[in-house]
C-alpha cells in the first residue's frame, strides 16, 4: 500500500514537470502580447518573433495630432494665358503710312488719299525741298532715307496754274489778306465784291498759315474751304488744310526751296 502511494506521487511529479516544459516550449514559439502602459495615447504595436530567452521588444509608432489643426492645402497655381503677339508683316519701303485724319476733314468730303501720308521718294531733290505735283495735287516734303511726307493740295485752275522754282521768303501765322487789284476787278465782273483788306482769322481765305514764294503773289497757305483740297480751283496759290499747312509750317524755314511742276 505504501509502495503504491510512492509510485502515484512520482507519476504526478513527472506529469507536472512535463506540463511545465510544454508550456515553456509553446511560449518560446509565440511570445505573450505586451501592450503600452499608456492606453490613452494612439499607438501601434508590432510584435517580433524573439529567439528563445531573448527579451521581447516593443516598437510603438505614435502620431501626434492637434485637434484644432487644419491641413493646409497649397492652392493650385493660377495660369494666365498671355496672348501671343500677332506677326508683323514687313512692308516694302514704298509702303504708304497714313497719318490719322481729323474727323472734321473727313466730314468735309476730302478723298482719303489727300490726307497726310509717309511715302517713299526716289526723285532728284535733296531732303528739305518742297516738291509740288500740280497734276496729281500732291505736295511732298522730301526727307532723309529716301522718304517724303506727302500732303494733298488744291492748285490753280485752268489758266492760272504755273511751274517753276522759288524759295520761301516769308512765313506768317493767321495772315491778313490783301487781294491783288486784278483779282478784285475780275471778281467784280462776276458780281463778287472783294474787300481790299481782310484780317487774319478762321473766315480768311488764307487760313491758318502762309508761306510766301519769292517775290511773286503766290503762296502755300491754308483755307477756309477744305473741300477744295484735291481740286484745281485757286488763282495760282497752293491750298492746304489748315492742320496740314500748320504742320508743314513747323517743318520748314525761310530759304526752303520749292519746286512746282
């Protein structure tokens, strides 16, 4: 009986030892779960398979987030389309460059070709010379570089046209008008009475400016009748729009050569 009890005790001890060894082997293969002591913080835990007897390492990855923070998103870049400049066509040197016309001149019924224009010039006269083509009704101020400034003019009607070369001997702004005796008599026969003298001003037939040619009675002058530009209506003088003769007046000086053809 005593022997049986000893054998039963030995068997129990052997069973307990076997159970402990099995438990140690199991946890050696799968270590126990270890959690962060701070359970209120966001965390991520990764368990590593540790070798037998090695401590289990815990790696915690934390993301700190401020509750009131907002994620800043960079705005998309604004792309503004820039129009490409239009290709500029290259004009030949003979191209005509018109000068903008005054509205009152257009209303006066002037053909646009008689408005001031920049044109090429290959004639024999040197820069600074005034050349008047009475048949075409154009006045040219020859410039440097093979160019000329062209103006439309009114010229002498049939029987009063002339040709030749003169120089500017006098310049006047808003000149007085003294009609020659021959003109006064001629107009009287037609029933028109001309004054012996008319002060300068907008109603004066000589207009805003006058360039006197040599010792003759002829002038390059403005007009109070701009619709006559481009026509042969004068008594031999060269008429220009008031704005055109004013422009020419500022560009030339006494002694300038004038060629009428």
